[in-house]
């Protein structure tokens, strides 16, 4: 009787341990998958930027980029997310310890491996967001330093070329401080993207400023201001369009990456255990070398 009680206690304890192992997350595998995703993403994004597929750029040539190039850049961002998160999810599922022997339910093992891939995806996204926040904070700090000591304005760099053309003069006294004039003109040109557009008073004031700082006559200053208004409006619309593409591409890449990381982790777990892929991955079973022997004719 005592022996039977001891055996039952051991079985219950083993069942509880197995159930706990099925529910636990192995953070070493998750971290390995997250770092693998980050490394692959860095390589692919660097390659895309090198060949001119950067979704956003401070270069003046990007101002003239077509919608097709912006859409192609967004598509490349989604493709690299699929590859990167799939690579990280596969590593997370492949390196995780197999489910306990008592876990005989197939869906439970699949869910366990998929959660490892999904957790590695979440960790990779958080690490990437933290790095972007650090880089953005450093860029803002450098921008504030330049605006205090240099010639940066609130409208730059987006409207820097329009401001250069607006205040271009053949002759200007040396050491002329144009920071305040450029900053004010930039704020006025930014209003061209509003529903009401630039006001009549702002336009008249801008004409006076251009005439005073460049030495142009009133008609020439008026034509230059009108051209700058049209060009600034077009530049702001292009920047807004590219921002929408960036936001949509990032969101789509992140959501698709989550699904890919789950599927890749499940595939990695099946390859780890030497089992065929799930039925919803049946089309990929031809690439799998299972433990079952081929029938001899």
C-alpha cells in the first residue's frame, strides 16, 4: 500500500513538472531568436539603403522620388521583415527544449514552439524600438545644438532648398545672420499645407522680407515668393505621402512578421523532434527528411 502511494505521488509530481515545463518559456531560446532577427534585419536594411531602397532619406534627391520607388521601398521592408523574423523564429523553436514525454497532445507542442517564436518576435521589436528611440533622441539633441549655433530652422531639412532659393542674392554683406529670417519664412511656408493655405498677410510680409534681404524689386520678389509657396506645398505633400507609406509598411511588416515567427518556430520545433511539419504546412513536407523509412518496392 505504501509502495502504491509512493508511485502515485511520483506520477502526480512528474505530471505537474511536465505541465509546468509545457507552459514555461525558455528565455535563452527566445533571446537567441531575437538577436538573430535583429542581425538579419540589420543586414537586409543596410543592403536596401545601399542600393537606394531607403523608405526615408535626408538626401535632397529623395524629394523627387516617385510613388513607385516609395512603394517598392515599403515592399522591401515587408520582405526583409518576413525573412528576419522567420529566421529568428526558426532559431527560437529549433533551440528550445522538446516538450516532456507526457505532453502527447500535438497541438500543445505546436503552441509551445509557436509561443517561443512569437516571444522572440516581440523581444526583437522592443529592442528595435528602443534603439530607434535612442537614435532619434540623439538626432534631436544634435539638431537643437545646431539650431542654437548654426543656421537650422524649424522647417529644415524638409524645406531647406526652398528657403535657399527664396533668400538667394547675388551680393550680400558678409557675416549676415539669416537664421531668424529663414526660421520665420520656414514657419510661414509650412502653413501652405493647411486647408486654408497661406494667408494674404503672411504672403505680403514674406514678399517684403525677400525684397529687403535680397535687393530684388517688388515684382521679382512677389514671383519668387509665389514659386516658393508652390514648391513648399509640393514638398510637404511628398513628405506626408512618404510618412504614410513608412507607417503602413512598418505596421504591415510587424504584423506579418509575428505570423511568420510563429510558423517558423513551429517548423523549427518539428525539425528538432524529427517529425513532419503540421498539416497546414503540408506543402513544405517534401523538403523534410523524417525518421520514417521509405517503402521498398
